[in-house]
């Protein structure tokens, strides 16, 4: 599916999944994710972190959220990654918002998490398989983004993941996405 607009985000999430291609150093994509989560439209948040590296901090943050911890306490425990710390909205804030709103958070990136064109295919295979598992889609068919099982799934990734021949919307078929500056 082609690139879409912020105004179409609610409709996209009602029909299936939505991707946000953020600029990691600018707050726009993360602010949009927080707004969509806070609106109650998001049921699953997929983020650009590998479970192998950040699974334990996510479990700790989830436990604090489950015990009624406030968003600041959850954010302190939540994974943020170690890149792009200059963004005024830390990834941990997006994750904490999701956890305190009872949104499931999935660390869906491949362990390689490197920025090389040849790594995008491996990373996107990992994202697709995590998405397939969460949305309970058949391993024998292409993974679809527009499906009732995908409603409310939000994927927050860097904008480069929605470009060129390895674009994420080629791995998750019909994935509408918004590129944020």
C-alpha cells in the first residue's frame, strides 16, 4: 500500500496495521505513536529493538506497569536502545505509554540491528515473522497488514525501513505507512 497521511492513521489502524517511519532524531514519529496509543486505537506496538538485547528491561517495565506504576517509573525501566539519544522523546517514553495503556509491546528487530542495506532483508524477515506470530497468520501465506487480526498493530521504525527495494511494506503486504520528518 502506498504512503499515507497522518489524517488516515485512525482508519488504517481500524482496518489493520500501520507503520510509522520516523526520523530517529526528531520527535514527530514518536509523538504520533504516543497520540495513537493514548487514543486507544493501538493494541500492539512493534519497535525497532531486538528482544535478545532488550527483553529483560521490557519485562521489568511490564511488571512495573502491571503493578500500577506511573508512566515515569515504567519509563525508567523500559528499554530505549543506545542510539539516537538526542530525540527529545525517548523510545522508552513511547514504550512506557504503551505499557501503561495495556498495549502489548513487541521487540521485533533482528539481533543484527545494523544499518546496512544488506541487513534490511534479514531484519525485515524478523519483523515479518514477529508480526505473523502476533497476528496469528499462516506460515504458508504472505503476511498481510490489512486484516481484522492486524487491527491496532502499530510498527514504529526508522524511515529508511520504508524505502527502496527492501521496504518493510514489501514484507508485510499492503502495510500503509507514514513517513515523519
